[in-house]
C-alpha cells in the first residue's frame, strides 16, 4: 500500500536541506520560485535538478523560459524565501540582481548560484524534473545557509 502523503512529508522532512530561489526569464518578464527539491546531478557534464510542481504557475514559466538560475539563500534571507513561496510579487524588479549567461536573475547577496540552460524535462509524478546544464556559477567562501527541516526554517548554530 502506498505511504500516506502526510507521513511521507513527515519522514522526508527529517532530511534537512538548504533553500534556493529558482529564477527564470521569459521575454522581458522575470519569475522566481522558492525550491528545496534541487540537487547537483552530474559533474561531467555539469548538471543540476530542479523539481517543479506540475499544477502551479511556475511550471509553465520555467518551461517557456528554457533556462534557470538557482540562488542559494543565506540565513538572513527568509523573507525572500517567503516572498517566492507564499506571497508577494514573483518578479525580481525591486531586488538587487545581476545576470550571467542565460539572463535568469541572480541575487547579489546569495551564498552562491548556478546559471543553467534547460536540457530536459522528465516526469516525476505530480512534479516534473527540470534538468539544467550549468553554464556559469559562483559562491562565497563564507556565510551561513538558510535551512529547511521538519517543515520549518532552521539555522546553523553559528547563524543563531
Ligand atoms: C522551503 C520551500 C521549498 C519549496 N520547494 C519547492 C520545490 O522544490 N518545488 C516546487 O514546485 N515547489 C516548492 N515549494 C513551493 C513553491 O515555492 C510555491 O508553491 C511557489 O509559490 C510556486 O508557485 P506556483 O505554485 O504558482 O508555481 C517550496 C516552498 C518552500 C517554502
């Protein structure tokens, strides 16, 4: 019998993750979505994964954009995470950003970022798996991450 979805959420919630804001550009419009279903997939070639819920607005935006950046959030960026997850504008026009290769917005004060061309979309139940080929990236040497654990934000001891 399939596992109860609430129980799956509870169990997998024990797996602590960082938090990213995934961004894309569709024509002149920018779009962001908070995401922790991301991972590094391959080094040769350099690939990452971003999983996007199929029935939200973001799916069509990232598909049409054909590119995305993953902005790894710092411990003091919970407000930005909330904005792109729950409420507030989904564009980046009022934020301090730059672009690299694809034009996807990159947050200047994130811990690190990768800029990707969308290579493939694979099915994954109620989500799709967006495989991105990394074409540029950078990271700071220090700074503490925003974490997500047990359905809540968390911080490292050093950031608390
Ligand atoms: C910490 C956190 C992580 C999330 N990770 C993902 C994710 O990996 N994929 C996803 O589709 N939604 C994720 N969400 C939910 C989206 O950020 C949220 O549904 C967003 O508003 C997307 O807009 P849409 O539903 O209009 O596409 C996450 C939310 C939070 C708070």
